[in-house]
């Protein structure tokens, strides 16, 4: 939190919230050998961020990290992203 003396306005940091970011992608090299797919592959990430744009950026970063650690040699081409607010996660029962 910061206070501006000139305007007496209190600025609170943006609240983080949970997002589901779905990354749609193709594997053209693999599809050359196995045949084209009707639908792209997809990978969904649950991301905590202030905005949709930051959630997408973080999910893309995690996707690229996963891609670098993958044992396959073909290229993944991102064809789109979808983002939506994530549903709340259930609270664990502490009495068990």
C-alpha cells in the first residue's frame, strides 16, 4: 500500500486471483508422420496473477519450460490461448 501526499489517495496493490489458462498448440513435425489432427493439442495451467494478461504470460513461460524439458524432438506451435477465472478449490477437511 502506498499513500500519495499530493492527492491523499491510497493505492492498494492489485489483488491476485486464480485463472485457468488453456494453451492450444500444434506439433507440425509429428503430424507430418502421423497425419493431421482435427483439433489442436491443449495444455491447461492454473495460474495466480493480477490480470488475465499476466496469467497468460506466466502460462506461456511455464509451457516453454515444459517444452524445453520434453524428451521429444518436434516443434510445438502455439495457435491460441483461452483464459477464464478459475473455480474455487475445495478447502481440505482438517478434522481427518
